[in-house]
C-alpha cells in the first residue's frame, strides 16, 4: 500500500503541477478561450494512460505461465529504466520546467488549437504512461489484496489536492525537498521492482541461481513480510542474485541522485 501511495503521490503531483503551470499561464496571458483545448489534451493523455494499464493487465492474464514470466520480467526492467531516467530528468530539469512549458504553449498556439491539444497531451502523457507502467509492475511485487489499490487511490487524491492547493497558493510546499525525498523513495521502490524482474527471469532459466535463496518464506504471513512487500518490494523469497542486483542498483542510483552538484568555478578576469 505504501509503495503504490508513494508512486501515485509523486507522479500525480508532477502531472498536477504541469497542468497548473499551463492553466495559470493561459489565464495570466488572457487566453482562457484556449483552456478547453488544453483540457482535451490532458483528458486524452489520462485515457491513454488508463488504456495502457488495462492493456498490460489484460495481456498478462492471457499468456501462458512461461509467457507471463517473460512479460512480467521485461515490463519490470522497462519500468525501472523509465522511472530511473525520469527521476533524474526531473532533478535536472525542475528549475527550468515552467519556462519550457510556457515556451511550448506559445509555440503551439502559433499553429492552432490542435497543436495546443498535442502540447498538453505530451506534457501529461509522459507522467501518465510512466505511472501506468510502474504501477502495473509494482502491483506484481506487493500483496494481492485490496491494499495496493487503496494506496494508489489515496495517493492520487492527495496529489490532486496538493496540486490544487499549490495552484491557489493556499498550500506552501518546498518542492525541491519534496521531490528529493520522494525521488529517493521511488528509487527504493524501483529497486524492489528490479528484484522482482530478476526473479521472473530466473524462473524461466534466463538467469542462474533460481534455487539459491537467502531466505524462502513462501506461504508465511507475518508483519515483517507484509512491511517488506509494501515498502521496498522484497517478497517472501529472495535469491542471492536478486539481493546483489538490488544492492548494486540502490547504492549506485542513490549515491548519484543525492550527490550535490559541484559549484561552478568563478569566471576569471582577463586583463586586456
């Protein structure tokens, strides 16, 4: 539940902030007539994201056992790669995001209303498709009850509420710290998804060590296993290869992500 809540909160707030920037810019520049086209692009992106989630879920149920293992492993690796790229992209691009989005709106309006629909669509679809893929793969690593769905719903509600509050300036949030903390947590969740992907590849023999367990508590139902599955995605069984890949991914990604940018050297004065 906690991992799906975190995914929905982080990705939902990013999408909410993007929409808020676009709406505020059109309102401030007296172009409110273009807002319906903006919302059309947003709605299309949301529907596409929901469609991707439904497609992944449907496809997974129609495959053979071996096919489902290959599909689950492949989508897990794809989700980890995409989330890792997007977390680092947001860290490096957050400061210039407002100017970038406003520039795209100005450019789109010069080509007509459908160009604005496309600009809004691609701005939101990036977050939506990433969320759909990551949530689908994360559901594979957590408990099978309703808790993950509840976490996802609560996370989206919280993200929308925060986005509206920030837009109306009734909520003040240090976005830099928020994205640093949630970005680090997302990398931890991604580590769990990566571990699950490794397990799937081990099951059908693509990777070795399928029976070399650190622990194997399959069938166990304890507070510890519930907490592990709901937070870092480590299940009731774990192989040595899984823990090695999991540890390597987290140690490298978190070290780079949390490293402070080196200060730029001061410009030297040159005598004429």
